[in-house]
C-alpha cells in the first residue's frame, strides 16, 4: 500500500505558479510532458521575479527531489529560454 505524503508548502506554491505561467506550460508541452507526468513528479515553476528565497531557481521549471522516506531534500531547476 502506498502512503500519501503531505506536500511541502513550497512544492504546492511552485505547482500553482506552473498553472499560472503560459511560458512554462508551453515549454513542458513542447517537450511532451503530459499532465499525468507533471502531477506525478510534482513539476512546478519559480517565476523570474519572485519573492521566494530560491534565487537560483528563479525563471526555472522546478522538480522536487525526495529521499527514500519521501522527505523533500532539494529542488532541481531547468531554465526556460
């Protein structure tokens, strides 16, 4: 049985930003990311002009990285050109 782990607030915010960003959404669609994949891997977006404390992630598609215990341990980001 798979347990559902509560999502980190930052993961949820990045997911909301992805929904609001037509640029990020288009970027993922061009790379054949389905809605299922985006949801399964908690893909999100950190806007370029954000107030988040993640300056290195600004303007990037963001994917959370979890350890084997489903603890959020890092974020990976891919710049959108």
